């Protein structure tokens, strides 16, 4: 499968599944924008992937920040001229521990990244896609996203279930428009 000529933005793409997604689609010919909250991680990832001859650029972005998302989208357009696919991959977890062991700041960070960040990106990028004549939005779910219990990971699971619900609602809302909206649940 070739992705030659496509421009793809992947949030949270300097490690883990996000990095694997970014690398895999770049190997298939796409121009990829990587992002992470940490600029050093972005620079390292871009350097490694460019060293392999892949077409990549990157910028630090905290997906819970509307202005960072706007900068990420603008970076992609300024660098590659457009965006064809946006992957909402950035996510946080506390690992497996009870809800009572989590601090309020931790909970707010997880919700802000996993759900609110996805929500803000969809709000920004979907109208952009419609105006530009098309695009694909991919939202990442995960443990708990299927509605099954996620003991020791309740907040993460709740945010991923919310992402699934958001994706279904947006797919229905945008039916008939030139966008394709999907949710992927790894594992």
C-alpha cells in the first residue's frame, strides 16, 4: 500500500504506538508531521526518521492546548502545503492503580490529553478538511474504550470510551461531507 503524496499528522508520535504509526506511514511514502509535548523528543524522532530517508517534520505540541493544536496544523500546512490525514494518538495513563491513588492534577492531565485534546483537534481539523475538500480523521481508543471495565485504569478507560462515543457522533454529524472519521482500538 502506498501513501505517496499524502500528508499525515500524528499526535503523540515520538514513542510507542504513535512513533510506530508515523514511521510505518512514512515508509509507505507519506509526508509525516510528528509531535510531542517535548521538543527534544520531536527533534530526536525527526532526525532518526530523516536519517532513514523518510519525509518527516515535527513540532512540539500539547494537544490539550488549543493554540498548540493550531500551531501544529499550521506547521503541517506551511511545511507540506496541506493535511490529508490527522491521527489523534496522544494519550496518557497512570499505569494500573486505583482511582483513589491518583491526584486531581493527574486526572485533569489524562482527561485533557486523552479526551479533551481529541475533541479540540476534531473541532479544529474537521472544518478544515471540509473547507479543503476532504480528509481522514483517525481517533485512537484503547483499554476501556469498548465499554468493558478497566480496573486499575478507570480514568484512562473512561476517556477512551468517550473518544469512541465522540467518533461515532462526529461520523454521523459529518455524514455526506467529504471527510472520513474512524476510531482505532489497538490490541
